[in-house]
């Protein structure tokens, strides 16, 4: 209920009513006229004896007193209405604070039978899991640092079916940043970190040597690669062309006569030219030009040590709508690589979350991690 809906009057109307009453009182005050010889008018001379008007005739002293009582009651009602407006506003503010989720120190992974919606962040199945509000923090451990988090908090849900575990991560973001072709553009991303011991808070920062962490990271630019094909110069500058590009001379001339003008990964393979793009030739996941998933699975043994696992079986998908990201991502509960964390089918481990905002130039260690390590409670069948 708004202030205007909570009563007939509000403080502003009270003030206006008082002002009008004062104006009427001034208008009814008798005027004093001065006689030419300087004597006061009859109105002044008889000031000690109030003039009886026609309206006052027949009015008893009791009626006058009753009228004064009614005026006093009316003023009390108006004052009470103003106080009521303030009380309603205060109650509404208090209710909004009470409705805010408390800061979570644990997340419960709800067991469901059947497939998990790891590539459908809009699935109603996610509502089966309880929501947890995770408070975010700055990152001042490793360069490049980010002292102030990009967002205050995120919402997290988790589901498992005994074979796979998944998370739905939601956060506010006014912009959809999904390209890294230009050197001054960065992507949106989110990650979930797993560690065996939920009691050692320091592990939330990429694990440690003897206690490595498993991290799955969803990336908005990788999703565009999966959805629309590899995004290269042509995706930003559609009129890009090349006059000479050995050893793809023939392919360059063919592309010049085509609408797309795009040189695809197969062209490098056919021309045996992959050695000219060293990252691609070395199978660097950042340089790959064909992807099957927008989620990368890595191992961490401390800040600055992230490395890809041999088996890349993590899955996920993101959806940006209404200035908010909703990202579903997950992995197999059973480890498929050496030093990968196995999630118990029923039990507890530690998890942590991180968010990257492309419009704040986040990349690498420049991110917003959660404020503390979170206990993950995995429900079994």
C-alpha cells in the first residue's frame, strides 16, 4: 500500500489544511478605520465587547463549547492520519528487509531422478532446489586484483541425480558481454569451485598444492562460438578482407568472392597451415576454433595455476534476460581425471563461486569471488 492509499489525509495535506484555516482567520479579522480627527472607529472602541453577529444569535454557550470540541477532535484525527502514514511506510520498509534472503553459509544439492537441466537455465526443475544467497567479495590475493566486487550477491540452486551435479547461478548484470575479439572487450563468466574440505576457507582461492580444486567455468564468448560458430575478426568487422595470406592464398581469393568472407578452421587443416597459429596447433583451449561446450573444466593448485583437465565433460548454458544472467552448469559427480574432485552421492564438500563482468574489464584473477567457502550438502536418493 502506498502512502496515498493508506488514509484520507497525509502530512502534506495536514499542513495545507492548517494554512487554509489560518488564511480564513485572517480574512475574518475586523478592520480598524481611523476617523479624520484621529479617533478610533467603533470597531476598536468596542474591541473589549465582542460584536454579536446574526449567526451568533440563538447560539448557546453549550453549542459553542461543542463546536470547539469538534474542532479539537478533527485536528487529532488529522494528526493521527499523518502518524499512520509514517507507520505504514516504516512497516513496508521493515517487511522488505525481512523478505531479503539471509547470507548463506551452505548450499543443498537436491536429489532428483532423471536428467539434469544442465543446458536449460529456464527449466522449472531448478525450482525443486532451495535457493541460497551468496555474498560476493573483492579479490586482493593475486594480480590483477579487484578490490571491490562487481555485484553484491548471487543466487544459487543445485540439483543432482547421483551421476551428475548441476548449479543454477543468477546475478544482476545490465549488459550482455560475449565477445573478446577486440582487445578492449571482455566477456561475462561464472565459475563453481569444488574442494574436499569445506572447513578450510583459504581453499576458495583456487585450491592449494596438496589440496587441489576442481573448477568449472562458463564463458559467454565460448557460448557464442558454440551457438554461431567461431567468432573472429569478421564477426566485429564484417568487411574484413585479405590480399595475401600464405599459405591460404587460394582460400583467401575464394573468400573474397563470397558473402561471408570467413576462413574457417577446416581451411587451415586442408592447407596444412595449423602450425602458423601456434595456440591452435598446441591445442590451447583458448585458441580453439570449434567448441562443443561453453564450460571449461580446470584444476587449480593455488592462484595463477589453472590448467585444463584432459577430459572436458562439463556442460552448461547461459541466458541473459531482463538485466540478469541465469547460467546452468555442471559436471559428472565421479572424477574422470587424476586429481579431479569426486562429489559424494550423499555427503559434504566445499564449494565457492566467482563472477566476471565484462563491462568492468574483468578477466583472469580480476573477478568477484564469494566472501567465504560454502558447505555443499549433497542429498542422496
